C-alpha cells in the first residue's frame, strides 16, 4: 500500500524517483507536497541524474514481504565521477526504507528532494529539500502510525527547518497491556 492504495507496478524514473505510474517526472526537483501534476512517487534522490551511464546498475528483487530496489553507481547528470549508492525497501505493510550506502564527496547534495508524494498533489511528506541532509550510512524510514494512535492534530502541515510546532497526539490503550 502507498497512501492507502495498493500498488502492483512501479517505474524507476531516471531522476532519482520511483513512481507508481509511467509518466515522466522532470529533472527539476520540487518541494513536497508538489502542488503540481507530479503525483504518486517516492523521491529517494530527486535531482538531474543519469542512469544511462555504463557503470550504473539498478537491480530489484521481490520477496513475499518486501520489494528491494538497489541503485549502484547512480551518476549525477554531466558527471563521470559523482554518484550515489542507495537501496529502497518497499514493505508489504506499507513501510518504506531508503538506505544511503555511499555518496561521492563531489555529489551535489544541495539540490535534491527526499520524500513521498501521494496522488493528491497537496498531500506528501518531505524529508529534505535542497539542503545538506544526506550522508553515507543514512537510513530514512517512512512508517505508518501505530494503531493505538487515534488522532493527530494538526493532521498535516509544514514546519520550517529549525522551527517548531506543537502537535497533539491522542492514544487509545484499550486492548494493550
């Protein structure tokens, strides 16, 4: 499931995205939620990338409980040296994990987007946008709230880098020891 919709196909987009449709998504990264026509995708390194480099490989394997997509020496467009090694795991229960194994020291990490965008262009979750967030060994996990969380207010919003926002989370412990 992705934003409550079961998906059974995916497309490896050339510019650091996995989408759940075959429509091309541009090399120009945006913040998430996009507010435009780009929907239903996972941005693991949304930037101007070049998967057609002869040294680049993309592997995937499906298991009973997950799909693993591996990006080996995925180059930045216009470079023959600057690349990223990463892995994405899409779990059957809806969790998404992105593992960043290696980012070449000259890779431009200041101009990419990491996050997930639903089919509603006003609903998405951004981890990073044009900031030095990514590094070797980083893992990013998108997980659904536990079923004992019954309400979150506000349910959505934007918190600027370095900012803060009070959020009220309501729990129900009925049935839990």
